[in-house]
């Protein structure tokens, strides 16, 4: 099972580009909101890390 690859930030609803951050529960945030939260998920307190990019040719 792969990542859900959400398309909007959970906080500001901004459309996500290739630079998105996720926690272990796949909560997803943009770079600006991640910085605001000091890379800690506001939902579960997990670490927010760069989301991997999908393989070429696969849309999210």
C-alpha cells in the first residue's frame, strides 16, 4: 500500500507541489506550515519529514 499523496496542506489548504511534508500517519503540510510547526505534526506530535516524490509518470 502506497502513500495517499494528498494534494492540499491540512492547515492552509494550499495546493501542494513536490515539496510537501508528512508524519507517520500521513498528515500532510506545505513547507511554510511545517516551518511554523517546527517540523512537529500538530495532530499527533510526530516528526514531519519531506514526502517522497512519486515515480515518473504517476500522477498524485
